[in-house]
């Protein structure tokens, strides 16, 4: 039996409630095959953790503080 592929995800959001809710939702449902490898709140941290962890998906707030408009 083949092992299911795990999708590695980085969550980026500057609202702690949203960040916590997204992370908790994915972690509470292991059948989805999603592993949260990091959860950060600013653009600089997002770039650093993405370079380090090499996730499959970056789930990022489009109105993140610190991004040019």
C-alpha cells in the first residue's frame, strides 16, 4: 500500500485569530494530508521560512501589513 503524499503548507497572516484558526483546522483533520510546517505573521518571515522549509503551498493573506500596495 502506497503512502499518501503529505502537502506541506506555510500559513502567513498578520491576524493571530485567522492564523490560529487555519492552523488548528488543518491540524485537527489529519485525513486531509496537510502538514503545517510554519505559521508566520510578516513578509520577511514568510520569505525566510519559505526558503528554509520549501513548502508545497504558501497560504498568504493578500492584505498583509508590510507589503507594498
